[in-house]
């Protein structure tokens, strides 16, 4: 029974942290900053939130795979649409995981890749996020509950607001005044 709670909670926390990561990434790209919130603070928060999201994602996957109530094999967590338990929804989760792993690995070797290649792969995070949202809505046992819908709405609303700021704010280059 406790495992079921850990699966649910780690999934919700991972999605929330992934949303925070996307929001901070969008804001960091627009070069948002002030005396109170310098850009390096946003950059560090972005990185730490993403690493924490990956940690909770790992907990989510491990507890789902080791759960004896449902049959989700490890291979189904990484190969999209392979498993037998709710293959579409678990498959969406696997797609999100694969994209996040690609972003994580390229971020770890960013210096060797170069900025252009890294940025190209890093854009996969913007694909992983809605796929993860869909995974949670489709397979989550609490997806119809008011509290979960509120969390999803805050996550989606925050990302959409940050995207609006990103689209409407010109990129500030180094040395340019506000």
C-alpha cells in the first residue's frame, strides 16, 4: 500500500518540478533578472529543479516497476508502448523519460557538444513536458480528483504564462541595458 502512495507522490512531485524547470528555462532564456533575482540564481534554480525532478522521476519509475499490484516492467519504462499494462499511457511516460534522459546526458557533456548541438537537444524538454502531463492525466489514479486537477492547472498555467513572457519579451544580449 505504501508503494502505491510513493508511486503517486513521486509522479506528482516529478511533474511539478519538471514544470518549474520548464518555467525557469523559459524565463532564463528571456534573460529575466533583477538586482533581487540575478540571472545566475535563476540558472542555478533551473539546474537544481531539473536534477531534483530526475531524482523523483527515478523514484517514480523504480517504485512502479517493483510494484506487485500492476505489471510494469523496466523495459516498458524506457521503450515506448512496449508493455502490456496500459501501454499507451505508460508509453507516453517512457517517451517523456527518454527525452528527459537525452536532455540530461547532453547537459552533462555540454562543453564537449557545443552550445548549438546542446541547445538543439535541450529543446526536447519542451516536448517531454506536455507528454509527461498527458501521461499523468491518462494513467494517474488521482487524475480526476479536484486537488490533482488543480496541481495540473497550476503547472500548465505556469508554463503557458512563462511561454507568453518568453514569446513577448525580446532576448536581452549581454551588455544591453534593460
